[in-house]
């Protein structure tokens, strides 16, 4: 198992003909983050396996953009083309924040509401340490979820009004 949580972007061949500029999502105009073919293959419905079987796809992290993945030469994949719920683009439960161990925004919210803090980050860190994460094939972004979980914990702290400085400890 490779070290999936070291925050390395997958090395993806850039086919952008424009040169140095980052490929932008054709729907929302924001820059995408490279994802590997193996990540894509785990995310899409079988009909789209052929489409994603080439390097260069990028993930769009804009919450209200329908496009999840796009390729600089034109293909796009939306939520309906995938077999997983992309937490960043969902507002209704369940909103996944950690795909390897199944934590959702609701779980964060309920724990913070009840106790004023969350142990979920520690639990994820412990699982990572035990080499049980598989972000490359479970997280639609193909990278470690911890940044998303921290952001979700912060949001949950604000929603519940129970934000404390020890939230992430
Ligand atoms: Zn977009």
C-alpha cells in the first residue's frame, strides 16, 4: 500500500495545449486538481470506464458546480455519472467527509453538538497510522481527506456554536 496520505498529487500527464496555465473547469471556470486514472476508475459507473481510461482528468471542488471531473480536451463527468456521493458537492445527508472510514458531516455535527469537540480527526489519524486508508481509490479527490474533515469540523463548530480551540485535538 502506497503512502496515500502524504499529500502527493498523482503525477498526471498534462495534455493542456495552452502551455503553463492550469486547466479550468469548463462549467465554473475554477482550476481543477489532477486525479489519477485509478481513482477515476473506482468512481465512475461502468458506462464511463472507457472515457476515463486516459490520464489528465481533473477534479472540480466547487461545491455548487455540477461537474465533478473534467478533461482538458473536453470530456466532463457529473455526479450522476459516478457511483459515489461526492461530499464536497452534497448538502443533504449523508455528506461523506472521510471515505476510507465512513465518517459523515452529520457524525461530526452530532459529536460536536454533544461534547463541544470531535475525536473523529484523531480516529482518522490513528487509522492512517495503522496503514488502513485507501484514499486513492475511495476518496473522489484521490487524496487524503483530512483537509476536508478539518474544514467540516470547523463548519460544524460554527453551526452548533460550540467551536473551541481544541476542536482539532
Ligand atoms: Zn466546476
